[in-house]
């Protein structure tokens, strides 16, 4: 259990690092083939509305999203910085874990100061696949209903 | 510089002086002469399906409560207690039998009438309100309301024309294309605070010129392209408009037009193709209709994603954009899933609209670089007539034609 | 709109136009005509018990240093170096022999006199201050100071009446009820930045009407209730006031009055009863006295919690509220513990005052919803006389009567 | 020691989760019967002033506070989000640990963006009671002297 | 590995605590004699510019910096609060670890509210020296190019 | 108060009214009458060594692109698309063949000329720009540019004198002392947002009086001290100035002057002495030269650290300070290491300049405490002549002499 916990923590570190430091092209490798990724606001969750800010129903869709971030979108240069706290893993019977954690993300737009961008909750499912822990479900729930202009990277 | 000194030097609107985006006095005048005198979109009936359901919304920049009364009618009330002014409603959505101000528990019916004033007759013979205090004089301020096929509009203007006349026949027809009267289903809401003047949002949607150039997604997959069959239409005042376009038959073929689009990427292919698994659902051949309705609404149909976007001005330098994604109550499971998937194109992280929020940010910043200059709005000429193509800024010019008139500029 | 165009249409003050809470020019005029001409509370002597002890405080919105001189006297000095304007004092509390500006080490005595100017005579025959430079002309600006029974007041007004006359006999008596002259003991300080106009804080405390309705804690435990024996009193100008009330004998019994209080919860019982373990400590039967002293002080006695609240305006839309909780030097250990416990009722997280900071936030927001409207202040009539009950807004009306006068509105 | 550390970290996660995600009614169960809870500002600590923003001298008082939060107070809807870092536990001889950590709390008021609300220091005492780790003392020291309007939940 | 990880985490906690809570005079003891300390902005790193906001090429220089902070600089009283997340340690062959982590620092100036001050990335080298883990290299990379007025303490 | 009512009551500039640091109208006038009419420093050529290299900079508060054209010449262009105003450049540094606005892909050559307008002739016979649309009229706005020995200046003023005349012979000589024409090497950049009026930065550097008192580092190690051989010089207009000083032979000896410096610490010794391992690199005996060049540049030589500091105003209450540390292309390894080490003295965390950013913060705060007062600037008399010492504020007075003139105050 202790080493599993450290391994889970390491997965969260790598998740954040690949967004914050890159290369984000490697980030989809942290997900299973059939992974679900959603970035949502609490407002929608509380109303039972399915809408997501980002919604991927497969690793292929996650790869599409990452490709778009890197190649298709016109965005002002910026960087996110993730802080994750209170990672809690509960074995889910299906040889995986239901994992929750709190997150905060800071944004630094080129030429501007660092600012708090979002805070919220992860509600994830992690499994071991091909020897490594991966996300089968990654649900990032932002506390605020409103986004500061654009959401360029995942939370 | 005072507003009196502000002069719009040119005739016509092929130049737009940058102070309309930055000046505090212009903003204050807009609140009174644009928003207070128009039909403001405030929400969808499907957001508040049952008696007592309410949402907090805005008419212009004014906080209002949109609530379904016991009779099923929609009321739109200013969110300001008649006693000493508190915001009575503190939630974005909810359900209530009455609205009760927390401070002294003055209680308002769902139609805004004041029903209860604690200690109105005093306590034990002491105090209370004056004898001539009449609760009828102290309700929440009510706006005039109309709902058309599930979309709710409200206004402070007493003497305004009917919504149908306000939209005019062309715009009404396009409005009814999406709001057919069929019951709607809420898919969800997205909200953005965009650091730009509210008019830049309208310009963005009234501007098919950019769509072919900025949006790689749209262009490459032929969802919207300069060489697609398209129309740009306005109502007779020029305040409303619609861009109507039809997806390319063979989206991936490069041609003369795509050569001018730096954003065109021939080889792009999705790994999960469900994102663009589009099903035809309207009788006409249009695959995208983006309608802008003065002064605060965008109605969007792009692929199978339907949404209203409500603009809430927040000073000259920012606005909130509130998206309500919806479908129809009779959507089958596949269509529900499809609408969700297509929603990836839109909102604060949309494959398409993300580009737009970024350029609006850049526009507001750039306008401040030299506020003495003016935008050059001459694509497609200098007139304001309808065009049967989208290589034009005519709808922007038409918008500012009406704007100059109501603003007295 | 300019301040000249601002008109307070009604006679009397049973209507308060919302622009008094939002207008920048009104705020600027308040600084000059309200705060600079009044006795401003700046702290308690017990905060600076020894020679050299100082605290940073505010007179109105002006940063001042409150310092005990070597002679034991209190000086109140503007926190602005006479040389090139730096804030000389950078700490909220401290102890010093002199104040030395960090920039060029100009040194001020604790009474504000300039005692040292480095290189005043130059260095090696070079430079230095002009011959006619007189240190006497360049001290820190001194305010007029008075301390009454340990509470310190300061003013920029040269010709102001004595504090005792300023308070008037009724208010002086209530002031002396808490500030008896017995040495005080500091329990601690709390600070809040409240996003509301400073006058809303006074209205809140001058408004017994809300206490019976908003505060479940107060109501249910009978700490303050509309049917308790109570009085609302003003000085003869109307600028100061006090609410005086007596706890119900049987706090939990519901009656006719409680039926009108939606907030009344009959069955509430504390699990740790020490929170309301109240001991009578004043000779009169009053259990709560909330006194407001123009322009920036609230003196609070509620249960066994004693506190001053200093109001520091920070623009029309915000103020800082600085609470100093205190007891008496001769409090025994049980009383010390009790005051701490009762402090749970007050401050930014207070079981009671939390409700108030929240409603002030809602009030300021709501006022902005339609700033052309006015508050309706008619509970207990339209007059400004004292009342022997608390079902009244008379103290608010009286406050604005004096406010209109000094503001010339 | 390693498993104790993980258990302590789990207590902090649960402390934050029950405030941020609820149900806050279960939150008092993380305290011993005789627990002391204080939320204070550094200004008071440095002056030796005993005043607290929230002060509970028993779990019963903590339950009263939670009851008030849920039922008695009139508050604009909001949510806190805790991030905890640098948890350091030192055995205290009395079969417990003195634990310190840094915290940051973000606040999201309904209709408003997420904003940094407070940061500061925990200085706690944890003991094992009835099989579980619980707080015997929980002292949250906010760095700033001033609160942004209201303090609705504990830090 | 598990106990090494906890020990490394403890070093980061102590690093932050000695800045945030003091005594900062003990903070240099976390470094080797030949330690390198740099606080830099990402802008300089990305351009290959060597400039640092703070640059120490020895523990002696770190001690000089700490001495200056405590005794020589005229600064408005303030406090930093560090949050560290995603500590990742990779053994570097030289009996030490290359360690990365994300950080956020909040600043509280006397009389002002707590505010986000900086966020960024640690890229460190840790070795065991005289029985304790110490930093041989401590590179703090702030995401933003611009500092909010003054940088008083290390990040 | 309107700007018309602002009166600078005193003759001379030994008093500086605090409203010059706080008033929004004064700030707006400064943009037009100070910055737009002067040579603004925008960067070093070494920052953009190759054709196509660009940096985003500011002339006054105006965002500009500084770019090296294909011909190697430097262009300075306003960062505002000629079409609808977007900031064309979104990066602080980069390299480009053209600038392309993201919105509609209007493309500008590196000299600002508009080279491409997509769909300028329409698509398939539809739309396009009017026939009389001439790309020549729609380039990015170009500023007048001059580079002297690698330092780039730009201006909006058509009729401005040559930079050499602008600097005048004395200042030119000092400028050329550092900018000899030898190729430069960029060491790195530091940036600070300082919460103070931009003029306080100039005052700080024009004020040798403080250096002897505030900076323990400078004083104790004799890097700058009131008793060191020193000069304070201005150009003939008074707008530029330089402080020139020579390190003490025996830095640690206390004497009469040090007795007046509270900051002097006799026993201070560095543990890592490399921080002050200074090597003489200029022919003259000066060890520190701090030159201020109207309206936005400081050139600093202190020990072996060389830097420009660019001031970018950001409203009356803040400015950005952008430091570019540099050396010479032929610096050997030891000198490279030395410059880096000495950089510890400077920047947002500098052993010396940290004190300055802190006092500027305190100054702006203190000025707001009583904005009706004025700074007393009388050290070294009330005149504006050069001084052969540094116990003087003469350079500040000279600065405000010119300021009053151009501002019409
Ligand atoms: S303010 Fe709403 S009831 Fe009094
Ligand atoms: S500004 Fe205070 S001593 Fe110079
Ligand atoms: S705004 Fe730049 S190309 Fe249209
Ligand atoms: Fe678009
Ligand atoms: Fe109250
Ligand atoms: Fe200096």
C-alpha cells in the first residue's frame, strides 16, 4: 500500500509536469486506451448537466486535444503551474483505485504576473495497465463557474 | 476627454474610432441608450422548467432574477430589495416559493410584489411602518418580459415594439429555425470573463472574414470557409445579423482560396473521428448559422452544437460571456452524446472559440496601444447591405450604423 | 454625473439615494467634510502602554501613527515624512525611541518634531540644507488628540469642540459605562476588509430592526429581540446613537413577535453551553449596548464581549473594520476565558457579525444594480426622535440628517 | 514511522475534504472530545493576544460551530479549497505527534472567480484515540491580519 | 527508496519552514559547502542568459545573503508562505538525486492581504553529506518574468 | 480637482506638490507632453542580433515592436494591427520573417509595411477590399529610430533634435563611456512592477543624498559614500543627469561623515568575498556612474555590473522597471562570472536596489497620506547647478525645472 501510494503520487506529479513543463505530447501516455477525460465546472456537476469544457472519450481524443493545443490553436503564450494536495486513493475492487485530490493551477501569461487561475477537485480512476499506472478516468472539477478568458491546457 | 468632445469623424462606419471600446463615459451611455432600451436575452425557459425555479441573470449589466411564477409565467425582476437595496437573490440557480431578503426578511412574491414586511404594524404597539406605507409601492422592479419558443427576453423600456417586430421577418425566421417551439433540453452552461469590450464579441461573430483565416479547425474541416456557399444578412436596422454557411462537399481539397489561408493544414486528421460525426438536423442546407441579436445575444448552430451566448458588459474593458448549450427534449442518446462531443468546439476551451477569446484579448490590448486611431472596416466595401458571401465586414458596419444612431455619436 | 447635479430630492431622510454609497466625488467630499472635521477614534491606550509604544492607525482614511511619548502623553502624527513623503511607520505595532524615515534618515521625536537631518550642514564643507531651513517647520503633522478613559481620539480640525461636548451628555454617559476609567486589558484584534460603503456599517449598527430578523443566534437565545425591553437613543445632532436592550427573561419562549421572525428556531441548544455563560457586569439592567460615534467608531457591549470597531473608509466600495476586543485589567481568569469565548459571536467569523458582513456585501452589490433608486427608511416613522423600542430605523434617519448638513446635500 | 506518516497525511486530507467537499457535519469526528480548535491571525499570536477568529474548547463546541455554519448563519454561497504542504510530524512523547504544515485556502463565491483567500501555518497535536488519529489541538494561524470580508469555514 | 523519498520531502519542508517561519539563519545549513543557489526567471533560462535574481556560488555566499536579509536590507515587514507539490527524485548516480518540484509562494506584507507572489519550478541536486541530506544545487525558476516589487526572501 | 485647478505654487522646484504623483490627468498629460515628444530608450541591439530578431518593448507606455530588418536596420513599430487593432506581437522576444496578425492574417514586413491582406481581391469574385484601398496607407505605425553604439531610442516626435544634441555634450560623453561602440553581450534581464509613480524612480537615481544613508551595503563597503570624491552633473536643460563617484580608498574606516550615517556598520565582512571582487575597467577613476536620461532610461555602472533600466509608466501609481544587464562581447570568463556575481547588488533582490524598490513603495503610499502637501527638496540649496559633491538634491530640482516647462505647470 505504501509503495502503491508513492506510485500514485508519482503519477500525479508526472501528470502535472507534462502539462507545466512538457512535453505535453507525452501526456496522453498517462491514460488508458479507453480513458475518459473531462474538465468540468462544479456548476454543471451540481445541476447534473453533462457539459464539459474539455471532453475526451478515448486516448485517441486526448491525443487530438493535445495536437490541437500544440498545433492548431492561436493562443497567447502562457504556462500553467499545478499544485496538488491531499491525494487519497481507495482501492475500487477492479484492480484499481478511485483517487481524489485538491488542485490549484496558477497561470503565467507572457508579459504578465503569475495569477491564481483555478482551484478544484480531481475525481479519478487509476488502473495498472501494461506495467504502469494510468488514468482510466480523469475528471477535473473547477470550483468556479467562470473561466478567466481561455482554458488552453487541461486542469 | 469628455464625451462631448468625442467626434466620430468619418461618415459611414468603415472607420470605428477606438475610444468606443475604452471610454468610461461611452460605456455609461451604452448602459442607458443601448441596453436599457432594447430586448435583452436573459435565459431559456428550459433552465427554469418548474414553478418557482429561478436563475440569476443580467439584462445589460443589471442583475436580474428570472423566475417562473406559480402560474407558469416568467417574471424578470431587478435583483435589488425595495427596502435598503440588497441583492435578494444570491444563487445562480434555485427554486423558491418567495424571495426573502436576508436583512429584514421583506418577502416578495415570485412576480416581485411585496408580500411581507416583518413588524409592519410594530411590536407590542411600538414602531412599525407609517400608515401610508403601501406594499404595492415597494415591490421588486419588474421588467417587461417576452418568451419566444423558450427563449426569454426582458426590457426596461415601456414603449418598445413587440419582439417579433424588433427582430424583423428575416431574423425571426432564422431565430425560429433553432427555436422551433419544440421543448428544449439543457446540455450545460459555460462562462468566461473576457478582458475585452463587449462590442468586440459582436464584431467577432459578425465577421466571417476571420473565420476562414483564424480557425484552423473550421477551415481544414470545411466547417466554415471563404469558398463555401454563404450569406451575410441583416435586419432592416442593421442591428441584428446572421452568417449562414454550408459545409464544403470535399472539405480537404486545397484550392485557390485555401492558398491565401495560412491556417489551412491539408493533412490534418482526427484520431477520434467522433468529434466531427455531424448529422444533418435542419431542413435547409445550411450547416452553420451564427445569429447576433442586439444588444446581447448570439444564437449559434455549428455542427450539432446549439447554444446561446449571452453578453454581460462589465465596464469598457471586460464582459462576461455566458454560454447555454442546449438540445431538444426528444434528442436520442446518440444525439445527446454527439452534442456533448461537438461542444468541444465551443466555450472557453473550444477548438474554435478558444481562438476567438484570445484575439479579443489581443484586440482590447492593442486598441489601448493607440486609442486615437480607428479600425479599418472595409472588407466587402463600405456599405451595409446583405452579401451572398462571407468575404465581408458588412455586418460590422451595419451594427455600427445603428449604434451611432442610438448613441447619438 | 457631477456632484453638483446630485440632488437629494426628498425632504427628510426616510429616503437615502443610492449614489451616496457609490459616487467617487461624494467619497472625496466625505474625506474633507466628514472625517477631517470630526473626532476620529484611533485606538486604546492599552494598546500602547509604555513610553515609545506605537500603533499604526487611521484618522478617517489617513494613515497616522499613534504613539505614547516619553512623558506618557499620546501623540497622533500623520504617517508622512516631511522631506519627500515616505510612510515613516511600516509596522502595525511597535516600540521606538524616535521615528526614522528609511530614505534619508530624517529623525522625528515621538511628538513629531524633526530632531535630525543627516548632513544638514553638509559634508566636508559641501552641500547641506539652506541656512534658513528650520527643523521646526518640518515635523510630522500633528493631530489634536484627546484620550477619554483610555480611548484615544484625534482630529485635524483646529476649532473643534471638546470631546465631551462632541459626544453630548447622553452619549457620554453610555461611553463612560464601558470606559469607566478602569485600566483596560487588550484581548486581541480582528480585521476585515468589507466590500461595502463605510456608511453601511453605521446603518447596520443603528438598525435594531434587522437584529431581530437576521441573527438567529441573537433571536433564539434572546440576546437581542424585538420584544425585549429596548431603547434607541441619539445625541442632539443625531450623529451618534445607541441601541440599548435587555435580554429576555425566558429566551426560548415563542410568542407573537417571534412568529414574524423567520429566523427563530425554538429548539436550538448548544452542546458546549459555555459560549453563552453570561455574567452581569454592569450596574444597569442592559445586556447589550451598541453605540455608534460619528464618524468612525462603534463601541460594543454584547454578553461579556467588549470591543471597539474602527471604520476605515477605502473608497466608496470598501472599508476596513478593525476590532479591538478588550476587558479590564482586573478580570479574573474565568472572565478572561469568558470574554474569549464570547468573542466567537463577533468578528469576521462571529456567530452574529458574520451575518452582518455578508449582508453589507449584498447591500453594496444590490445598490449598484440600480443606483438611481433610494433606500426606504421608514420603520418607526419618518422622524429622528429617540424611541423606547427597537422596531425602528430612527437612528439611521438621524444619522443622515446630520450627514446632509455637513455634506451640504 | 512511514505508515504513521501516511496516516497523518490522510488525516490532513480528510480534514480538508470534509470542509471543501463535505459533509462538514462529519468533520468534528476528526477531533478528540477535549480538542482545542483555534483559527487565529499571526498578529494576535505575535502580540501574545489570546483572541481567536474561531475558538472551540471541546468537540462539543466544534459541533456547535459546524451546526451554526450549516444552519444558523446567513452566508453567500461559497466553497473553500485547501492545499496543504510540508506536513512535518514530531512524536511528542505523549503517544502523539506535534505536527506542522503550511496551508493555502482558495475561496470561490457563487458567481465569482476563484481567489486566494488565506495562507498560513498549522500547529497541531495529533493523538490516536479509539483506533483513529484525531486532532487534540488544531491551531490554524493565518498570515494576514485581515480577513477578506467573512470567514465562513475553518481554515 | 520509500524512506529516502520521505527524507527528501522532509528536506523540502524544512527548506520552506526556515524561510517562512524562521530562523532563517539556520537555512544555510541545508546546503553543502560548495552549494549553488540560484533564483531565476524562466525568461532568462529560456534565452540562455545566466542572470539570476539571487546567485550564490557557495554556502558562504548563501550565509552572506541571509545575513543581508536579516541585517542590511531595508524592507517593509512581510512573510512568505511556500507550497510545494509533485516532488520527484531521480537517483543521479553520484550518490544523490536530481529532484524537481512545483512551488507556489504567497506573500503577506504587514497591513495587506495575502497574495500569490510567485509560482514555478525547482530543479535541484540533493546529496547526503555529514549524515544529512543537503542541497548541492538549488535552482528556483519563477514562471513570471516580472517580480511584484521586491524579492526579499529566496523562492 | 481638474488639472486646470492644479497650481504649482512655488517658484523653483525646491517644493514638488504631491499631486504630480497621483493625479490621473497629470499622468495623461505626461503621456503626450513628456513621452511622446522625447527620445525613448527601447532596448539594446545585442538583444536582437540577427535580421528578423525582435523584442516587445515600450516607448513611454506604448507597446512597440523593436525589430531588426533584413537590412540590419532597427525598426520600432507600434504594436497595433492597422486593420482592427490587435497587438500583433505576443512574445517578449522572438524571430520572424514577417509579422502576421492572427485575426485576419494581415501581414507586415519587418519595416512595418503592409505586405499581405488575405482576400484583398475577394474570393470567386465576391468581396474584397475597395479598389482605392492602398496597402501603403495601412502599415504598422513607425517611430523614428536612432541607435547609438548599440542602444536604441525611438520617438513619435517628427521634429525632434538628433540624439547627440538631445543628450548634450556632457551627457553624451558619459553615455559613450559605457556605450563605447564595442559590441555588447547580454547577461540577462530582470523586471519589476514597482507600485510607485515613475518619477520616483528618477528621483531615486538623481538623489545621491539617500545613497549614503539608506544603503548599508554601499556605505559600509565604500561603494558610494557622502565623503567619497563625487560630482552631480546635468545637461543644460536639466532633464538628464549623472552621479559620478569614486570608491573610498579605505572603505572600512569610520570618520566624521559615517557618524551621521545610521546605516554604517563597521564590522561587516563578507564570507564569500567574490561578491566585491571589483576590477577597474574604465580609464577614469570613477567607480560608479549612474546616468538618468529623460524620459525613461537609467544607465548604471556600479562595480562591474552594467545595466540599462527602462521605465515603463503604468498609471500614476505604478511603473515597470526593466533591467538589461550587459557586458562586452570580449569579456573573458572571469569577467563574465564577475558581472553575474555583482548583479547580486541590483535588480528586484539586489543587495542595494532592493532598498530602493521598498522606499519607492513607501513613498507612493506616504504621498497618498496627504496629497495636498509637497516634497521639500532643499539639500544642497534651491538651485539647479552642477555640484562637485553628492550631498545634494540638485539633480531632482533640475529635473522638475524641465518637467514644469514641458508640462506647462
Ligand atoms: S434591505 Fe431587504 S429587507 Fe431590509
Ligand atoms: S523622504 Fe524621509 S528622509 Fe527623505
Ligand atoms: S485585426 Fe489584424 S488582421 Fe484583422
Ligand atoms: Fe471565430
Ligand atoms: Fe447585526
Ligand atoms: Fe538607491
